[in-house]
């Protein structure tokens, strides 16, 4: 870590009310990739090994503190919304004059650590480093005003800009790094003599130029890094940009996507070689995929590990489970938390597995529910089989031995055990243990009634 980082402090401004979000949820808590925007910014700052991180939140923003209570940051209240300069000033009593401060924004979630490193490296006791960008349409942003030699002179907010200044394409992102003592001096000179009646942090750029402090500028590698979120449309655009970034990283690691623009990663994914992911796949939490895994379209994988050569056919959900190599799941199957599937297990269409351990080679292929079950190897479960594991108050376990055969439309009423090699006749309700190696069934005797006729609907008489 460079020396300039050893004395770094970070202020993240997160006090905006976000009225354009049309939501009761504070703006900075709206998620990108299932993580609050503010948490993305905190993570980027933490990656710089900053000495301290200060988050400035607004009046009524206790929900922000509660929503990110696990974060090791210092919370600073801005009781009145009087602009960005006023917000930064609230944290200044906590900062050491001899250190560098980096100012970030809680609603700009895609800023990269690499970009921030460039910004901090450019800052020193006698230099102010400013992150700028060139936009084809700079509307809504403050413009960077330079002199004839190219030196930055000031920033003009769009509402205060004249026609000539509005034509400038270089814009202010709001992110900057500077020595604390210099910033403290400039903040004390701010006034609210502008169209908004607010204390603009951007006014310190003009003060720096007047004080002959060098102003260095850096640019992000991607414009999405500096995009802020003020409404749901922008939130959706940032979400797609974030997800494409995630897909690009995974493709560099060797993952094949049928369409990287139709993929969502809402956590972390570790993937082996020759992994193929089809369209509309959602990965949540911490997921590990072994070599040769195929994830078909429209699947959701949550906090699970899938070993080598697992195939997930379309329209399935696998959550908090461990899946051994060679397993096939789906289509239209649900593997619920607490499930472990052994090697080469087959879970077929419209099958639900919950908190069960199914050993290698077993098959549950059609229209079945297996819950709270320990199943041995090479078991064949027929269509329509269910384990009745819940009596309305308590849950009970079903045990099925190796090589058992469960006929179609069977109900196994737990607690119950089916012995190794046992066969359960189709249509049975098994409420007592079935011995190993034998046929067990329970059926009412079949009868045929001679002379019976199917009822016929009476015809209505027609009115004259």
C-alpha cells in the first residue's frame, strides 16, 4: 500500500432524501446486486485500507444506520440538508489536519477501487485531486471551467451556468481527495449565495485555484463508475451495468454465458473450468460450481455447492444445498435448504426435495416430494410419491435403505423406515416399517359391480 494511503480518511455523503425514488426506503439502501448502494461504496473505500470511514446521514436516516449496522464505519448526522459543503463540514471535527480525506457519495455505487487509488495517489498536502469525466450530454452536472493553459479554475453548477459554460463537456463527479487542513480552510469560507441557497462543496475548487493550489484531475475507466442514482430508471440502468461487469469478470475466468446480458449475480460465484450458464440465471449468496457444470435457463442457485459435471435443467431452484458430481436436476425441480445429493443422483421434473440426504445413484424422477429423509444408494422412487413428514405440529424422519423400490403414488408416513432392497407396491400408504427385501403394500380390494350404469344427465323439456 502506498505511503499516501496510510493517513487516508474517507467521508461518504449519504444524507440525501431521495424523493425521486418514490419509496419509503432511504435512497442509499436501494440494492444493486442485492446489496445496498451505500454498502458498495463502503466496500470500495475499505479496499483502500483507510484509517477511518465516516458516513454522513440525514435527519430521519436512522434506517440507514440500522440497515448497515454491521459496517465498521463512523456515523455522522447532518441534521439539516444545507448542501454538500455543509454535509462534509459535519465530519470535519473528527478528522486530523495532517491526513488526506477522500470524499465519496453513497448513491454512486459502481466506483472502482482502482479509480479511487489513482485519485488518492494524485492528492498530496499541496494538491487537490478531482475526479472528472467527459460526457457527450453533460446535462445536470457541474461543469469544469479551465483557463487558457488548461488549469482548472472552478466548477459551475448547471443551474448557475451561462450558455457558454453549459456547452462544456467535462463534468464534475463530486469525488475528490485533498489534505484535511486545506479543506478545513476552504469550508470555513463557503457561502450559500447561489440559485439553490446551499453550501456547495464544488466552490472549494475556485478557492484552491485562487490560493495557487495545484488541481489535478483523474478520469474513470468507465462512465458507469460515476453514475449516480436518483430514480428507479437510473437504478435499473446501474443494476444492468453492474451485472454485465460481473459477467465480464467471470468470462475472463473461463465461464461461458449464452447471453451475458441476461445473468444476475447477487453474491459471489466461484466457478471451475468449462462451466456453461444459460439465459436468465440468478446466483444468490455464496455459490461454488465445479468443472463442467451446466446451468440451464431460468434457474436460481442460492448459497450452494455444485460439484463437477452437475446438470441443472431449466426452471429449477437449488438453495443451501450440496450437490455431488454427476447429478442431474430438473426441469421444474426444487431443492430446498439442508439437502445433500450424492453422486449421479437424478432429481426429475416437478420434484421437491427438502432437508434430505440422498445417496449416490438414487432417482426421484417425477412429481414427488421427499422431505426430512435419509435415502440410501440406488433407490428408485416412483412418480407421485410423498413423504408425510409433518403432522401439523412436529416433523419426523423417513429412512429408505439401499436398493429399495418405491412404487408410484406411495405415501410414506413418518416416522417410518423402508428396509434395504424392499419393494413398496404402487398406491400404498406405509405407516409402519417395511422389512428389507420384501414386498409391502396397502390397498383396498378391487371390486367390479355387475349391472352398474353410469348416471345420465336428464334432458330439460322444451317449452311450447
